[in-house]
């Protein structure tokens, strides 16, 4: 548990997601009824899913981070049984990061076309015209597989854990 | 022998249209439970494609509507026609640069798009903003809120087939837009907020325009609403339509006027006060009905509250600098920040992660229209096809925000 500014942060494992979020939502002592945000994060060597919750019992935002998801096959239980509105946000996280939300009835791509194969917000997906990378690395096509070749620059590792 | 050039006029030439994503029934097997359920047609049902270029989808949204006769059975919104990958672009730009990418997200209320990321970055930097800058920010945002709501009123009437109100609401919006142009230098994509303050101080032209406008703002709102409030056609097509109850609205995660029209007083300005809102006096209007008409009336009430807020801001405006000391190249310490504000459409959030470099490591925008648009799926079944757009307009989604 960490506290900074007006945010309280807790970190949980994927297996505990359902229990933790259900308790936060249903328990009359917590009553976190508003799901303010659901975001995927690629830290470079693992995936995270971040929930921001709001409750009238506390002035703070609660940030629940599901950590250490396998980068090759990230799986989290869906929270659509608590918040129906999480459905599209989970679709977005799936579309952008390839995170699979087990139990979501409609886990399709939401922005990219259905035949698209890569996950654009992963850190090893480089923009074709990314000016911050040296020209020697050449231009990679947007649709290239998302795993980078050995010769290319390593993934930008996060120091923000 | 001359080469034959196939002509489209020649009946022998078959024009082969490849299967595209525009096909109402996708040319592949259903991938999810919901897709299988939606694209299986029972007797008497048919699919109608609305959009992506339909004039009243408020941008480029495609709705696949399953109808039986005139009644809507189910609806499947297809997004992504306006997706520009702004999150990715911002992650490849430095912190100052990222702000101007967010402008075209929700293009009718751009100042709010800038405010949330700026607030998140200031959290990362542990930066204190001068009080005058905070006041100017709120002043500009409240003006933008009125402009956005005024446009909504006209748009909604336009979707119901009434042409006149949009002309009046554009008068209202134009005055504000000109005012903001005097302040920021731009009419739509302002790029006014800066990390640590705002781009420029209040100037004479802005203040004189603001003074003129404040003199007749309330009267003008009243005049505009008389066109619609008791209009028989407007009432018939909004009252009782698209009704949401409290529980569904909370579960769908709606925010802004849409949830307050269902009786939930959730407004980030009160729920989690930011900037100078704790010092201001204003009411959070709510309504119990939860239908399209309530959502319309609620926005009218909000315009009045915003005028009240602006009145206080002008009178309490402190002196001082409008910009903190911020270097050109900023490298916040590694950390995470979340800032949420109340935009005209609801809770607008920005989640930023810093890894110690001069670019945001993760830049996430939570857009209220994206979440609010989900409500069309449970709202539509049972309605007439012609009311689809009327109900959708009352939710006030802006596709620039939905598609990022």
C-alpha cells in the first residue's frame, strides 16, 4: 500500500482480482461503486491492469494494480460482473495490449480493424516514423509482428515499477 | 490489336467488391459470444447499417442495428473510424508536447482535454500552480463548458429534425469561442494550458468581450430554451425515451450529466474537488427521471450554474503570476499520477506514468464519451429506429473522444 498526493495504491496478483474488487465494491465499509478508469500498462517485462476506483466514504482515489501478468499470455478475470461499463474498457485494453479478460462476453478489438494482428500500445511496437529513434534502425512497417528482432533497439525498460 | 480497357459501363465487366468491414454481416465466423448472438438473425429480423458517414452520428460512428419492422431489437456500435492513436503519439513526445496532442480528442471542449494531463504531470513534478493561473484555468474551462452545452442543445434538436435551435446555439457558442480566441489565440484547439500554469494572462479584449457576454448570457439561455422546452414535437420524442435507472447507470459507469439525470449526484468537482472548486459556490443539479428530456434539462441547469461560477471567478480573481518556474525539459521522478476532472461529458481522467525520462512512459486518457456511448446498447431495444439518433444525441458522445 502506497500513498502519494490524493491517491492510495494497492498491488495485487491476478488470482486475487475478483475477490479484492468484489469486496471493495460490495462491502458497506468500502462502497467503491464508481469505476473511474481501467488501463493496461506494459512495463517492458510484464503487463499490468490498473483500476481507479472512487467511493463516497473516502476523499482519495483508490488505485488497484494487478501486477506481474505474463507478457506472452496476459490473463486477468473480467470485472464486467461488477461494472457492466468495464466491458469496452477491457476491449480497449485487449485491443491495445493483448490482455485477455476472462469472462468478458465481447472481447473483440474496439479500435483497430478485426484483421489487425499487433498490439499498438505495447512498448515493442515502434511507430514507423518515430523520430526519437536513430535513422540507422530503418523504418519498420506498422503491421510487423510485435516481437522485435534481436538487432533492433531493446524495449524501453521502465524504471517506474 | 488495341488493348481492351475494361469499362465500368460495360455490362460484361463484373465489378468485384471485396468483403470489407463495411459488410453488415462480417465475412468471418463470430469471435465472441456476444457477436454470435448479435449476428444470428431470427425470423423477421434484419440488419441495418447506420454510418460511419451518417450525418447525425456526431462524427464517424457506425451502428449496426438489428430491427424487426420499425422496432430496434439490438444494436452493435462499431468504433475506430477516428482512431488516431493519440496515447501512443503522446508516449513518443516529451511532456510539453504531449499536451497539444490531447486537444483534438474531444474537439468541442478542448480545454478540458488539456487540463487533465497538465494536472497529472504537475502531480508527477510535485509542482504548485500560482493561484491566478488556477483561477484562469477554471474560468476558461467553465466558458468552454457553456459553449459545449450550448452546442449540445442545438445538436440534439437537429437530430430530432429541428433546424432552428442550432442557429441560436451557434450564436451562443460563437461568442464564447471568439472570447476564448482572444484569450488563447485559437478558436477550437486552444493549446492554452501549460505545465505549471497557463500560456498567457487575461487580456483586455477577452475581458471586454466577457463583460459584454455576462450582461446578456442568462437572458440568452432562457430565450434559447423557450424554443425547445415546451415544444410538442421535442417533448414527444424525448420525454420517457431512453430511460436509465440509477443502478444501471452506476454499473455502466456513466458520468457527467447522464448520470446526474438519473439521480446520482456524482460530479468530480464535488466528489473529489480539484483546482479552486472548493472555494466556489455552486449547486450540482440532479434529476430523477433519467430520460432524454431530463438529460437535456440538466445541461440547461448546468449552463446556469457555470454562469454563476464565472461570476464568482471574476470577482475573486487574485493577482500574481500565471506561470510557475518550469524548465523546458522536464524529467519527473519515476512515479504514477492520476488526475480526474469534470468535463461537459463527465469524468475525464488522465493516468500518467513517469520513468524518469523526458517522455511519459504511459499516457492514458479516460474519456467519458467512450463510457457513456456504451449505454446505447441497453437503451435502444424496443425503441423506434427513428429514435435511435435522438436517444444517442441525448447522451452527447463526441467521437473524437470516443475514438482517441
